C-alpha cells in the first residue's frame, strides 16, 4: 500500500472524520477545538456515539477507511476494538473518540475539556422519496 503523499491540514482531517461518522449514522457528534488550550495534546478531539458495539466498530472502520483514502496513513495509535465501548483513534493532530452512550456519559470528555471550543455537528436529516 502506497501513501498518497498528500499533505492535509488538521481541519481537513477533522472534516473527513466527521463526514465518515455521519455516513455511518453516528449520534451526538462533537468537535472540540483544542488549539487555544495551553499544552494541548492535539488540535481537535472528535467525539461521537454508536448505539451498540457493532455500530461503534463500524464507525471506527469508516473513520479509518476515510482517513486512509485521504492521507494514505492509518492511526498512530488505536485501541478499544475488543469491547467496542470506547474506541480511540489517534491521528496525532486529531484524536477520535467513539463511545457507547453510557460510557461517554461516565467519562464526560466533553466536560473534562471544558476550555475547548465546542462545535456540535448537525446532521442533515434524510428525506424519503415520495
């Protein structure tokens, strides 16, 4: 497998992650801009929920595929695939967190990093054809 060699910005990477989450019906997608936080560990956290371990895995696979197509690279680090209650994917500039709802609520990353700018992602509803 060859890398694309294409340089992308953290914002482009974040946007690709969000699109892939939306395409796999992820719920409650939030982007946290960490750039203005001193000693930040990345530029963005992207957090979402899946309703089951199967969906959490599917979202993680979709993110991995989208990022690979865009950059030719896989996550620097990834974990949580076995239980699929919380899958973390570290793309250095963007860290992805895919939770089941009760686990997300328990760890409350949204509140823990309260200094970050928060962007809730609104997914356009699908319209049925008549």
